[in-house]
C-alpha cells in the first residue's frame, strides 16, 4: 500500500524546500492537501513526482514546485481575496483555500469545474467559489482582488486582469510563447505596475478573448 503522507513529506523536503520554497504558510498548506485526491486514478501512484500530470480535456495538474512557487510569489495574507484562472482538478484552489478566507476560480470546461467541485468536497474545502467561463476576462463580478493567479500560458498579460487587481494587488502568470514561458509577477501600486520575471516554465495555453 502506498504511503502518500510519506511521499508528500519527501516531495516537500526534496522538491520544494531544497529549491528555495521558504514560506512556512505555503509549505503548511501543501502539507495539508493530499495531492493524490486531485489526480486521475491512472496517475495516483505518481502523484508526488516532480512533474505535471495529465487530467481530462488535455489539461494538466502543475508540477508541485511550480504550484508552490506561484503561491509563494503571491505573498498572501489571510484576509486576501484571491482569483484563480484555470481551476483544473482543483489542487491549486485547495492550496490557496488553506491560506486565505475566500478563493474564486474560473474554469472554461464545465466537466473540469464539476470534477474540481467533487475533489474539493472530498477534502472538506468549502471556501472556493467555482465558476465556468472565459478566464482571460477575469471575474469582474467579485473584483477587485488582492491576488490573481493564472495557471495557463498567455502571450501577454490580459489587461482585464490588471483592472481587476486592487491597489497593492499581485498577479502571477506564465507569459511567453505557446511552448515556453516565464513566470511573471506583477504588482499594482496606484498607477504604477511593477514587473519581475522568474523561472522558465511550460503551461497549457490560456484560451479566450485575451488569450491564445
């Protein structure tokens, strides 16, 4: 029988902490969430591998390190309101839900939204609002957001997302070519936008009005 708890601890120590993930709140959230509940049955035994894994609709659950890095770059506080673009299986949503009081997540595939709902219920998470729609347009209904995370690759930063950030809000998004991107952290300070680039990465494309 696979000891998933042991594998999770090994993943945290060898894939995350050893590579510079130092935010204790992020590490604690990842320790609390059973990643194996968010992958398909065929890949459950390799849930903690250092790689993304396929889910339905040709989408993926991101590599554990990338999930941790993007979450750390958001610099979250408990009372932050967070928007996630690209729910997928719900794993990133679950991590965020352990750190902040409220998460809104937009997924373009209804089938994935429904599966994420089931996955989140399995681990008793009830502070994530799941919406089906065009994530490249954000979710204006609940804006502004203190943090926005985009788990799909965009050619440029959708301006609608910047508009939906609060003053002091942070946005983390993979930007670049369709087969290779870099993580961009953007912070909105009044009329000023501060940008910092981080690791190279490869995400599925952000499809929609302001995506591919």
